C-alpha cells in the first residue's frame, strides 16, 4: 500500500517509512491490517542489531529463498514500533496469516465491533413510509370528482364506502386537503341514516382542520339527531349543538330552523319545537308549509296528546294563510291514526280557541259512560250535524263525545269523516294520492261498508289501488277475524292483474287457523317463487297457539327445520309463553286428557328442537353495524326517495330549447 502512495520512492527500510506513516496519521484510523500485510510483504525487515541508524539491508539483497516470510519467528526478532503487539509474537507454528488475523480480531473484512440490532419503532417506520411514498400528482382528483364518487355511494346507501373516500382515499392515500363541501356531503349522508356518532366526529374533524362550518353543516347535524335510533341521545346532542350555535352567535336561516324543529320534535321536546317557531316569527322569517309539516311530525311524537296539538297547528296554518300541501294532509292523517286528545281540560281549552266561543257557551255534560261537549247557540239548533274542525268556520255539529274519543275513526269524525276530509283537500286544491287513501283506510270504522265506500271514492278520483293498499285492507279484515273477506281481497288483486308480494302472504298467514290452511298457503308461495320467513311462520304459530292446535304447532316447528328458516326472539318468546300458559291450565285441570298427552310431547320436542333450529341474532345487532362494514359490489340497494318536499328553487324550463341542443344542428 505504501508503494502505491509513493511509487517513485524506493523503500529501503521500514524504519524510514515509519516517520512518514506517523506524520500522515494512517495508524490513527485503526486500519492497520491491510497496511501491515502490504508493508511486511514488500519491504525488508530491519535486524535487531541494525537499529534505526544501523546498516541498512537493501531490498535487492534479500532473496525469496533467504526471506521465509514476514512473520517468521526468530529468537532475536523485533517488530517495528507500529506492530509491537504480543498477539503477533504468539503465532503458533503452521497457522496461516488469515487464520492468525481472524483469531487476533484483525480481520480486514470487518471494521470495529459488531453492534447489537435494535428494533425500530413502528411509528418511525410509518413516518418514514409516509414521507417516502409521496403520491403522484396524476393520482389526485379534483373536488368535483371526489364529490361524484361520494354521491354515488350515498345513493346506494353505502355509508362506509362514502366515509372511506374522505378518510382513506383523500387523507391517507392521495393526501388531499378536503374542503368543507366534501365534509358536508358525508355529514348529510350520515344524517339521513341516523349515524349520529360519526356525524359529530366528522364535525369535530372539520373544526380541527379549521374549515368553515356552514349552514348546511348544522342542518346535517340536526338531521342526524332527528333520525337517531335513540331519541334521548339525539335530544342531548341537539341541545348541545344548539348551545354551541348560541355561543358562537350564529344566526340560523329558515332551513336551519326547520331542521331544529324536526330534531327537537321527533326526539320528544315538543315545547322547544314550538319555541323555535316563535323565534322564526321574531326573526321575521317566512312560515311556509315545510315548517308546518315539521311541526306536524313533532305532534306525531306525542302519542297521548299529539292530535290536540295538531289541531292547533292546523289552525295557525289557516290564520297565516299558508297553503297546505299533500304532505301536510298526510301527516295530519297520521296524527289521527296514532295520537290522542290527551287531558280533557286541556282539550276543552283547545276547543274554545278553535270554535272561538266563550267558556260559558261550552258545557261539559257528564253522563254514565261519557262526557259530552255541546256547542250551544241562542236557540240550541245546529245547522250542520256533521262536525268539521278543518272547515273555514270550525264547528262541532251535534253533541260530540270527548272523553271517549280514543279510536282513530272517532278522531277522523272530528275532521268531517272520510268524505269531509277529502272535500277539504279538494277545497285547498290538493288532489289525494294513494298514500292518502291508505292512511284513511287505517282510520275508517271496522265495517265492510265503509271500506267499499272508500274504494268507490277512489274510482271517482281515478286513483288505482296498489298492492300495499290491498295488503292493508286484508290486514284490517284479518284483525277483525273476517278471514273470508281477506281472501276476497286476494281475488281482487288477481283480477286487477297485480302480483302478490311477500307481505301479502304474511297477511294471509294471519287467517290460517288450522294445519291444512297453512300447508295450502305454503304451496301457493312455492308456486309463486316465495320462501318462508320468520314473520310468516310467527303469524301461523300465533294462530296455532290461540286455537290450541298442537299438530299445527308441531308442523310450524318442523317447517322451520325443513325450510332452514332462522327464528327470531319473538318466535321463541311465543313458544315459551305458550308452554307457560299450558302449564297453568294443566295445574288448573282445564286441559283434556288428549291435550295433556300432547302437551307432554310438546315439552320434550321443544327441548330437542331448540338444539336443532337456527336462531337469528340480527335483531341484537347494533343499529350502526350496517354502516361500519363494506358491502360487496354485487349488492345493490334501491335508491330511497327520502325527499319529503319538493325542491324550492326549480327551473320551469325542463326542455332545452336552444338550437345547439337539437340533433343535427351541430
């Protein structure tokens, strides 16, 4: 190596090279293995008697025969100063140079001591990967393209995939900073399905990223509260969000107010919903039919006195000269079907406001079974015997029972009955649709004559019944045990060339009172291509338990095993309750000898049947579990038209009239 450093200098002694080496500091770098081997092989070795300044031995004076090797062991041999180490003097005979260097830890192929390998932190690896793997510029999409992808997923109700576009595709893979528009899209999708927790998580992420919270953000959050599976949780979140809006000094617009009324009303805080309407009036915001419809939804949440509140809302609607829509009438019919009048004294006060009469003119007449509310005139005569509280001048007509108004048909009679309600709709230029007549069917008296009259009215208005209407008619007749009338409805469905659906056979199962009728229904389903489910078998089981048909019960249990139908919790509870009731009857000796024998067979069969049947645990699943999992590509959801109201700003020009849009004018 030294010859390579100074090729023009002839090295005569190693001691002459030593000062140069020390001056250059080569040995201070601790790479003496290669230097020692090169120097000892090329340069002569000074004798111990020569010293530093003694007689020099030229390299040409030493022949290979005389010089036996650089590490030859002699008695008076002395290493130069840089190589004076005891390890060199301990070389045993017959050991090669490489073996000695390896043993002396002077291997030229290794440098220093071997360091222990330490495990790297996972966070450091992730950070290095994040920094090293930068996405390409062509990989990133525009905001409009990301929005289109999210809208497609939301249209198919694939909430998890829509969220992953924001949290995985944009933030982690493409590393794009999302705008508040993207967040509002995902928030709106979570709000429509009631995914409240995720909606508020996205709202917090927006604030962390210093994105502007717009009016659409608040609307989506209140929609999430209104559609929450737990009204108590939705109400708590709505109150918290309303407090944040007040702290920030945000002034809501009419859309925000409608969303807040919807949230507080559906969650049960009806007083807050009406207070928000008062705030709208103070803010001089217009009161439209949308607001009235949301107030009616709030009234539906109060099952005890919702109908009374709905009457007041409707009166305010007419006072403000707000034109009702078909949605308003349908929601009012839902109040008629599901809600009551509530407290009698409060109802009397509402009647005073509606009829615009003094308290002295209203008398509560107490009878044996009812309390009647009589509107008295000067002569006691009433011009119209039919009451109608929706008329321009509300009136009660003849004597009207108030305390016993508990059925939907009685509440519908307060609004003029079926004919009076339809006349009121036509007076406001609102044509009833099939949903209106379906709701009216639920509120009609339980008579076949009233149902036929409704069908005749539908024909006069050129409204064709659909399968859902016929299913409701069949159910109404089956619930009053008119099974033959329900089968006649099935004949009407076939005459109108409509195809019965699965719900139709579920309603028909309510009329299967024996085993033969049940097997006949199963054969009809097999012919049409439908399969049994737990709801249909549960309807058959209820009929079998009511009529104490043990053979029918055994057949239903075997159908569950034969058709591989998983049973739900309600099905099992009905079996256990039937077993308990039979035990009580057996102890009271109300069962015959044959029934006691079959009951023993039933108990033994039930124990083995529970080990063989499949149990459906889908009811115990979390309501948000469906939004936390991905769906395969072959699964398709029918787009749900969740828009209750028409768009406010729509163009009337649906057809393109420009010449550039016409074919052949390009």
